[in-house]
């Protein structure tokens, strides 16, 4: 496929957008690099050099006749996991490799995915089941599971509202764990039959960055040491924010009680 200079520039922009979206959806570094390499090859590049870390994305495309084109993009991702959009991105990449799309169509498809998000009712239902299930799994009663499910609704609403403000993950985890801890402490003080620790476990499980931490370790094991170490450090800070907010809430509840 022979591309003009303008088309090469548009292709590079589309690839950067694809890479940024993949990182924002929680894809591992090796997946991002492999996807972009395959797309570059499908559109006629005889060599595609991709460098990816969680905060930076750089691509250089080498075509047979024209000079190489390169661009770097700063990635500002909160490290979320969004399999809903990730599945759509994978479908686009497979389609491009099999039969390259027109670049305008590719750009429009990526813009559509970037503007979308997971259906809120689905997220809400999953959070309710997850929080309630974990509370019961770790030894809580059915009433503990029900209360954890109610607070899961509050966490989902916080995620939806604060997500629009671009609040960073550390601040969000600290704030949400603090508010959840205070709320659970108040409810359990009014209803002594409930178990505060079991309810908190169920709700905090919704916020623990387990998949991001797993991907970080996987990146290090497959050789992406810098990317894996950077993401691992981030996830540990996120987890520390969760623990800090919960500990402050427990201290306040104990002082009041």
C-alpha cells in the first residue's frame, strides 16, 4: 500500500491514538507494541519502531520510498481497566491487519471508541454483585453482603461523577475509601449486628488495582522491565492510598465511638 506524506501522517496519528486508548483500557505493554507493529506493517511500512511505557508512546514508521515519520505522545492514563473498549480496539486492529481500513474510517472509529465508555448499568450491577459476594465470601452474613452492595452503589456514583473531573487515581482512592469507611462505620455503629470489617473488605475489593499489578509483573517477566516497574510502583501507591483512607476512617470512627 503506497501512502502519500499526508496519509502517512494521518496513519501515525491513528496509531498513536490506538496505542493511547489501549493503555487507557489497561492493555499490557507487549499487547500495545504488537498491535501497533502489525498495523504499521499492514499499511505498508517496512519497519515500525514502537517504544511504550505507561506515560509515553513513541512510534517511527519507515516506508520504502519516503523518509521515516516519527511522533511521540505523552499518555495521561489513570490506569483503569476497560474490557468493553479494549474488545472494540482489538476488533479494529484485527480488521486492519486482515484488510486495511480507509484512514478516515479508522480515525472515525477510534474517535467513537474514545468517546464511549462502559455502560453504567453493567458496571453498577457488577459492583453490587462483587462487593456483596466478597463480603459474604470473607465470612460476613447476608446482611453484611447487602450493606456492602449498597455502598458499592455509592462507589460507582463517585467513580462516575469524579471521573469527569480528571481526578487522579491516588486522590480518588483516598477519598472513596475514606467516605466508604466513615459510612460503613456509622451504619455498623447504629446496627451492632453488622460486621464492619467484612463490609469494608467487600467494598475495598472494588478499588484494589489487582489486574494493573498483575500486568505490571507480567511486563517485567517478559522483558519490559522499565514499564513493569513504573506501573508496579503506581499500583503500590494506589493501594497505599486505599489503606490510608480506610485507616483514617477507622480512626475517626473509633474516636467518635
